[in-house]
C-alpha cells in the first residue's frame, strides 16, 4: 500500500456543527499553540443540523426565570431519566455561552421592546426563554461560528469523513479519514479526538436532518468500544413537511408554529389533540403530538398522502408572514401558502437523544475521546425539549474543547497502529473489489421503510424482533454492496459506507427499544403503553462485547437533584 | 495605491459625469441653437470664445472630459486585472497624456481671448 | 401520463477528461420535484458516476448551488415546475474551478471571504448584552443582508469576478458591510480599508446580477454602494 497521507495533530475534531466549532474555538483559546484539525463530511459549517435549527435556543436570562425552572422543564420533558448533572450543567452554562455567542462570536439575536434579547414561548417550557433570530436561528449561530474559525490557525479538512477511530493500548490515538474528493485515505495521529458528527435519524423514511448525516460517529465509536446510553430514544418531530416523493419531505416546520397557536386537524376536520392532551392541545411536548399524529394516520384518519393538517390561517396571514418568513417561503416551493391554508405534515425522525455516555466534561469510557452534541447521550433523557438541542451542542462543545485542551497538555502522543489502519482501509475499499453484489440505493430504501414501519413512533415486541432480524440480514447484505467507477467523489461508495453505519445504529436502537418494556418520552410500546417508574426508572446502556456483538444492561437513574415524587 | 485615491477618483468620476451632462448640454445648445446658418464657421467659434465665460465653460468641458475618459479607461484596465506593471504604465500614460492634452487644449482655448477678429 | 424531463447535464472529470461533454438523461417528473430531486434520480438510477454536492435540501446550507437553465440557483429551492419548460440544462457554477461534474471548488470564494476578516471583532470591555431598540432602522439595514448562506450564486453571476480574478466579489463585500455597519464590532476601520482596495468595492459597476440570483433576496450591489459611500465620507474626513 503506497504511502498514506498522514497528519500529526494535538486534537482532531470530527464534525462542524455547533459542537465541533465551539470545541475548536475553545480549545484554541485555551492554548493557541495547539495543532487543531477539524474534519467535516461536507463543507465547513454547511453540513449537519445546527444550521437547520429554526426555533431557537433555551436560556435563562430573565431575573423572573431560574436555572431550577429550566432544569425542571428539561427533566420533566426527559421523562426523568436524564443525567441530572448533565442537565444541570446545560442550564447553568447556557447563559454564559449565549453571552459568548453574542459578544465574542458576533451572533445577533432578535431584540424585544426593551432592547434586550427577545425570548419567545416554546412547547414544554414553564417560562418564555427561547432566544432566536427570526425563524432561522441556526444559520446565524453556525455562520458566525464558522467566521470565527477563519480568524484562528485551525486546519479545516472539508469533505473528509471519519471512517474509524484508531486505538492503541486502550486509548484513542487518532482516526482514519476518507478524503471524499480524491477517494484517498488520510490518517490523523493525535492526542485527543472530539466527536461531534451528529446522529442517524436519516435511517427513517421520513426524516428531518441533512442528507449526509448517517450516524458515522456513533457507529465508529461503537466499534471502538464506547459505552452508550438511551439509544432507544429517537425523537420524532410532529410537523415535518410532506412533499410527496421529493426530498423536501421530512424537513421540519418549527415548533414555534404550534407555540404561536397553530392547530392540527385530521382528515375528518377534527382537532385530534383534544383526545390525547386536552389541556395543552397542540402545545404539548413533541413526543405526545408526534404520537397523536402517527396514531391518527395509522388509524385511517390521515390525509391521502399519509399526513395530518397544520393550520396557521386563523392567526392572520400578516402575523404568520411576519413571524415565520423562512417557513412561509419554503412552503411556497411546494405551491402552498402557510399563512393562508392548511399544510400537510407528518411526524418526522428528527433527533437522537441517545448516544455515548459522557460526564460533564464530555469524557467517556474511552481514554482520549471526548463526545459532544447529538452523539452524546444523557442530557435530554427520553425526550428533548425544542430549543435545548442547539443549547446542548454549544454548551458541551465548549466544554469538550476546554477539557480536551487541558487533557492534551498533560498527556503524551502515542503513535498509531499501522496494521490496524491498513485493515480498516482494506474493509473500506472492499465494495470496489466485488464482482457483483448488493445495490446500495435499493438497500437504503429498504432500510428506510423497515425502520419507519417497525421501529418508529410506535413499537412492540413483535415489530422490534422483526426489525432486529431484518437488520441483521441487511447488515450482511450491506457488507456485500458492490460499487463501481473511480474513487474520486464517488457518491455510491459513500452511500455504501453510510448504510453500514446506519444499520449499526439501527440495531442499537432496536435492541434498546426491545429491552425497555414501558413507554416513556419518545419511546412508545403498544404492548407496554404506560410509564413504569417502579421498574424502569433506569437508563439502558449498550457496549460492544469481545465478539463484536451488543451487550445491554441497565443503570439506575441517579436522582441527584430531584425525584419524580418531588413533583406532583 | 493609496486607498483614499480610489475613493477620490470614484467621487470625481461621478462629479465629472454630472458636470459633463450639463456642459455637453450647453455645448450642444450653443452649437445647435446659437449658430446662425447651417455650417459652423471658424469666425463664429472665434467670436463666441472672446468671452471669458464661454472659454471657461469649454475649459471645464475639456478637463472634465479628459478626466472622465482617462479614469474610465483606467477603470476598465483594473476590471480586467491587467498585471501590476501594465497597470502602472497605463496609469502614467493616461495621467501624462491627459495633462499634455489638457495643456494643449487649454492654451488653444485661451488663445481665442487674444486673437483679433 | 407522466411528464418526462429532458435533462442535459455537464460532465467532466478533469483527472481523466480533456474536454467536458453533456450527457442527456430522461427523468420522470414527480410532484413537487426540485432540480435536486432530478440530479438525485439520475445519480441513483441512471448514472452513478455523476457527482454533485448537497446537504440540507431546504435552502439553508447553500451547498447545492448550480447553473440551471441559464441562471445560478439552489437546486433544492428550484422547482422544476417553475422553470416553465420540460428541458433542463444543468452546469456547474461559473467562475469557480470544476472538481468533477457539477461539483465546484469553493476555495477561491472563501479565500476572498476570508480576506475581509468576516469574523466579529468584539469591542473592548463589553460585559453585557448590547441593548438594541427593537426595529432599529440601522439594524434593519444589516438584518436583511445577514441572511447570506455563502452559496456562491452571486459570485458566479458577477461578470467582474469573471474578468478580474482578484475582485473580492459580492458575497465578501456584503459580509464586510454587515460587520462595518454593526456598532458592536470593533474592526470597522480596518475592514473599510481592506474593501477600499482597487480589487474591492470600486470594481462594482452596479450590474445587479448578484441581486437577481441571490436565493435569500440580498442585493450586494446596494451594500457595496453603502460601502462606497462610507469610503468617500472617510476620505473627506466625515465619520458616520
């Protein structure tokens, strides 16, 4: 094998969302001499979901609000299985991170009549604390963060995806990357890796995230032996736009629509939320509304295209156009007017609460690895509140940057195991060697349908067991995907790699879902429809065993700050 | 290049543009309406240029026109990213050429004030 | 009877091809079809070697900008129905080097973007959030222009970018304005000096091509005019 392009660095960051950029900036600020490399699957700041955040960022700024209130909202929303220390860290760090975003990074959030940051109402919150920039908050945050990277001496590798972590003596010592443009490998030897690649919600037929996301980070650290938590918790956002077979389908119409008073109707013209949460109606939490919509659709009261109707028209067209300009514009692309007529929506796979089990400084059970953002688990428990996602990625990205910078100042560099690296590369290029094999795109479509029908919004023992056996079969088939053509920017090859990772994450979800015999937050079992605090106030953890299979076990939730009984 | 030079040049280009509209307007009006007969005779021009006012108007027209044209040409040269040396040479040719033409033209115009007839 | 689109796609792999070519594909039209759906259909079902870039598919990331039927547009936000014809011609963005097929190298674009110091430079000593009256006029001026998603459409539409490879371009200058006009930023003077270079704002001749193609309805011509105004006032010693 000819010489592989090698980069020696102090810190390698995989991913350029809110977490990745904050980690880079913070690590740099701790020590500008550090050699920091940031690798992104697409173009820097343009891939991933931080950019797609519409609603806003939850933060305690008003003296009438309190960290305790935000914490309580987060824990209640999370069905009480959140890691309370992580949740507390989120709510207490958020104010200083937001100040940093405004005063140091240069974001400008919308102002209210008093000249201070406007905080709007968002579902599941006891106080109006969601700051925003119009209805496209993510673009502002990510674009300003990306601009700051230009000012620092940080090496950015674009269109370079992480293939696998490289480990030696139980420590993460680097990673093998694929330079998508050239089709060649790049090996990075470093002292710490920060993982911020996002989740794998794109395995579902109707999904919100950007298309290149495929749980690469989750799958690769699973292979490296990381411990995971809450993998069964996949959030389905209730209002994903339906646009037929177009790829526009699944994109989120933000929660603020419901927060402002939007109404949901089934095909019979009923405001069906009356039957599921008559007190909060459409302003109930995402899991409730998504499940309600799903059930209406499954029970035959959905529209012809398999959705329900979201109606904003009663709020006045001028109000809707003024408050949600981005969404009104986007809906026009499918020939509809969000301000004046009902729009077809459906639950859409959105965010993975589960992920690598971390502590407050983003450390996990693997030495040298830090995880922040959607890849990490425990902050949100069984269901994420809208507005807490971008808060999590920026807060914990910053912490990962700080912690890793400190860590690398205290540890030595360890060289990589070249045998390990060559083996991984052989496996990665295998699709080109097969004379005939599976079709990547056919398999992808099968996966999307399977997950949607059998391990989606509503689960059961029977469906989950079927899911697992089909996923196992698909896994074998995925290893036989044949790819042809040149390696340079080969989209088919990248799709084959995506599918392998998505199947791995899918299995983790299915197994965890099978184990949790109750319903809580986003995880709903039709065979165990009630919440069961007596038996299930626990987290389901998952790790790779010696044979490469998944071993599952539970950990009781540490109720360090609040107990379910404290709230009546 | 001094950054302020760019701003000044740009501003003068706009000022001369407005000026040219006015001055050309006057020039056309003089030539079309104030000329008696169908052909413009040298004696008519000579008579008109006996007054300071009209000489000054024509001098302004000359200088504004030379500036606007030279700066315009230089701007086009910059638009096509001509190399450093080419740019500098063009700039000096235009500046010197412009000055020379302005002087020649100016002297010619002033002469009219002192010529008999 | 399904509509069939006739799609002409630019193909070139600089590593192997000496000249580019056009391949013609026939694509069945689906409801709400965006041009992005068209290229995905071709790549998934007809020619897997086709290369193009995309990510969010809802007009937020700017990754999928292409030259579609004679104009720079975002493939995900261009509905096939809005093109008014069943014949599509798709080429990569002009003014940028081609990596492969519809994929362009955005590095020259971002190198110019970087030149104007696109990052916020905080003023010394600010401890709290800046109080800004709601709906402040000067803030409104910036707000529209802040929507830029750096897709490169304006850069490829500008003919001065074509003739002068050193020209900073509409996106970079627009970003510079957003920061120069932002009272919270401390780097305004330096940035104004950078954009007042011969290859900066003065190269703009008011074509408005940029405004015509911008998917976020930004008009860099206008912001560049504001920068020219500021530069002239600075030259005269008046500080805004």
